[in-house]
C-alpha cells in the first residue's frame, strides 16, 4: 500500500503545484474565452 506521503504526491495536479492554482487557470481561461467571443460577436454583428 501507499504511505501517506506517496498518496498525497499522486493526487497533485499534473502541471501546477496545487489544485487551487489549477482551478484559477481554468477560470481565467474561461473568462478570457467569453470576452473574446463577446468581442467577436460585437465586431461581426
């Protein structure tokens, strides 16, 4: 079986150190895409 330390390191996100940073990147990406598509909608309307 895994020790507590091995289990904790296996549950880390693959690219960033913490899940909080990973969620922040995902949310920022979502906001940028929404603003980008809104800008396209206004420009090509």
